[in-house]
């Protein structure tokens, strides 16, 4: 089992199998191949949790939500309290060899995760979120509930940090292979090769 998050706002339990960043858009509808470059940030087959130098772990308060490796995946549990935040960050500033994320050329992020449990106190917040930003700071924050995946809006799409477009989707059924493709001003979320959500950055 594996669990992970990108500085979640509320408690969650997540399974995290793999994470990679790719500049190769082959096989993704509407995304041209840039240069075939792929950076694997984490592979659960390594037998360890994600770590430096590729992914930096942050937690607050320190030591409360420690990731663990179990049954072939990383497990992250932040259900100890509503004030527990934890997750991983990868960027050009923190990760050696991290490529320039040019949304006009297109890029994609792939990961396999399972949300085992999640709670939130507001319809505009989520226990687990994935944030992807291009080099010009345009991007998307996708929120994962147990029964829905949705996008955070901005001032141009419905109000800053508000529940935006979403889709009813069971995130708890097992490790799901997700892919987020970014091209120009649009993102597309695919789950197990099926496009399920798209919208503006």
C-alpha cells in the first residue's frame, strides 16, 4: 500500500506507488512529444519511501505524519489531526535534473495513488491535493476526495481557492494510475488511460 500528498490541508490516508514527470507527450491526446525526456521521481519497487534528492518531504508539526513503506508502496497517514500537514515537493529549486516545465510545449505528470480515507471541513478544501505549476507559475491544483476529484478555481474561473469543475470518481478502490497533461492553458486528468476531467489552468 502507498500513501502520499502534496502539503494536504486536511487529514487523509493515501497509497503512493509511483510518480514520474515526463516531457514526452506520446500517447496523450493533444500533447505533442517534446523531447522524450522522462524524470522518475519515485518508484515503489525501490523498497523505500520517496526522498531526497528527487522529492523533498515536508511535515508540520514535525514528526507527526511520517511516511512508511508497506506492502510494496509508500503509506502516508495525516489523520492524527486537522492541523497536520505533510507531503512531497519536486521542483527545479529542489530536484537535480528537474526539467523546465513549458506549458506551451506540453508536459505530463504521472502517478499511481489510492486515497484510503479523507475528510474535509469545507466543500472548498481536500485532505489530499496535487499541485502542478509550469515555469511561468500557471498550473492546476487537483483535490481528491473519496468520491470526487475536482479542481481549485482562481479569480478567473469562479473565485480563488473555490471548488471548481469536478467529477464523481471513487479514489479508494485501489492504486489508480493518474496522468495530468498540461498543454497551453488547459489540463487533462486521465485515470487508468481514461480521460475524466479537463479545464483551464
